[in-house]
C-alpha cells in the first residue's frame, strides 16, 4: 500500500509561482549546507521536506535554470489530466460538410461513416473518435436511434435557424435590398509561408481583420485591424465603435450579413440566469408583460423566462442598425460558405502570402491594404453568385434531411434521450 505522503504528492494541484520559488530556495539552501551530497540526493531530500514529487522538483530546477534564476509561470507543474483538444472553426466547418454529403447522396450518416469519410480525406487532420464525438455535440449534431436503425442529425434549432436565414435572404433580394457581407479573418505575423500556400499559419502576433463589402466591392474606409491577443471585451468595444462609424456609409433599407461571434452579439440588456435573485426574475417578467403566478418557484419563473428570451433578445449592433433603417441578418453557426467574404479572404491571403510577413505590423497592414484594393467588384459578384448556389444547395439539403430522417423520428416516449450526455448519445454507434 502506498504511504500517505506519496499519495499526497501525486494528488497535489498545480503549484503557484510562490510555491515553486519556495521549493527552489529550499533546494539551494540544502545544496549550500551539503556540498558533498550528490545532486539527486539533494533533490530527494528537498522532495521529502516540501512534500512535492521528485519529478516536480527536477522540473522546477530546470525551469529556473532556463529562465536565469526566475520562475517560468507559463508552465504548470503536476498538470492533472490531458489538455482537451479543441478543433478550429475551419475544421468544424469541414466536418459539417462531410456530414451533409451523406444526405446529398441519399444516405443516412452515422458516426462510423462520418469518421471513415474524414480519415479517408488526406486534407483533413487526424481526429480521434472521442474528439469527433465532442465536436459533433458542440456543433449541435445529435444521435437518434429507433430499433436497430441509427443516425446523426442536426438539432431542430439549427435546422430552423438555417431555414429562416435562407428564406429571409431570398426575400431581401426579391425586395431589391442592398446586401452587405461582414466578416473577419486572422493573420499571423512573424511566420514563414511556403510558396503557393493559402494557409497563413505560424507563430507570432495574431491580427484580427474585419471588413465589409457587397456586389459593389469593399466599402471604402471599412477596414478594421485589431490585435487578437487583446481581450474579447476589447474586441467588442472596438467592433461596436467601428460598426457605428461605417453605418452612415451603407445604403438605407439595406441588409448586413454577419456571423454570431460573441463581439457581434452583445445583448442590449441582460437576461435572467440561475444567478439572479428570484425578485429580479419576477421584475424582469413583469417588465416584459409575461404571465406568471406569485406562488411559483424560482425554477418555474426561469423556465418561463427562457422560453421567451430568444424572442425578446436584442443586440446592441442590431439596434444601432435599426436606427438607420438597416437590418442585421445573422448566419447559422459554422455556415461560412454562405458568406462570400470567405472566398474574398482566400484571394487576399494568397496575395499576402507571397510577401515576407516577418516584418513590422505597419508593413503588413500596407500589404493587406494593397491586396484589398486589388479585389474588384467583378470578383465580389462572382463570389456572391457562388454563394447563392450554396444557398440553393442548403435549401435542398434541408428537404433531403427531412425526408431521410422521417422514418427515424424518435417516438414521444423516447424524447428524453436528447438531453443525454455525449457518451450516452453515441454509445450504440461505438458498437457498429
């Protein structure tokens, strides 16, 4: 049986900067007092006195040595568990495209089939089944089963979001409204790009680039470049300030298409959460003229609020646009193919990638400005035409999904499985 001290060392949480410094000083003191003792013996003694594992003591000493006697706070000692792998938005988009392809082929997608489709594509990264399961759940794709049949389907709220988006964007075009497309991309400063590569990945300062355009080209003076290492609150504040400045340049009665990034979607007012006192929830419901009983529990009041929040939610940028008779139209999550600006960014990155990005930020901004100027209205019109074709494919996709899934719709007595965890949702898939 392990001793109590050994168990304590193993379960110790991450060490703080101060604790690491103390351990380092203990080692140095022991080293001075026991000059004839071997290094490993001093480390063992230091471990016993501080109740920290021998391995951790070695790591701390190495860290101080590499940083010239200073503590490296960027490295945690005794990290618990593995770091959770998170896929970027581009990879999630590619996974969703693979998932949708099955419906276009009149096939029912399953976890096994989607995983095989991804692994057979050399352009896709290697994704473990566990990571794929978690990613699918994040993307609002769920598992359904009836009898011996099973399938992966998108949750109803995402299908409804996409259907409403496509319906409204068609109506806006028929009404003759001017449609602007707003989008961001990232650019990494201080890296080397292989010739002909479109991916601008690497180490260095990361810049967030925002712009807006239409079939007339990019909006003049619409370029915004931010340091993405800043906080999201900083991005939110800068984006709203930039948006207010470009609004007067947009045509009245126009539409601005944007995604649902957090800094695009700051709520005009906060909505009730479990942290709210019961009295505040009652006050919110009263202000919204929602019906409730005075003897209701807090959980019942929250339930009423949550049912109405999506209908009552207002965003700061939406209200700013509405004051100028402009509509903000939000894309469904991970549907970047419905924004032609994604294709425009690819052209710009190809041009910038030919240059040296290891130079100062001002030069990079100049390269970007030149590449943006080279994007003509004809290029925009071509990309918009491609996007309209993608919209038509999505409209057809929803119809195909509706037909394919109908035989697999879960009966009402099994509807509770939607709330299962990802491990339970996909358990039967693992046995295929």
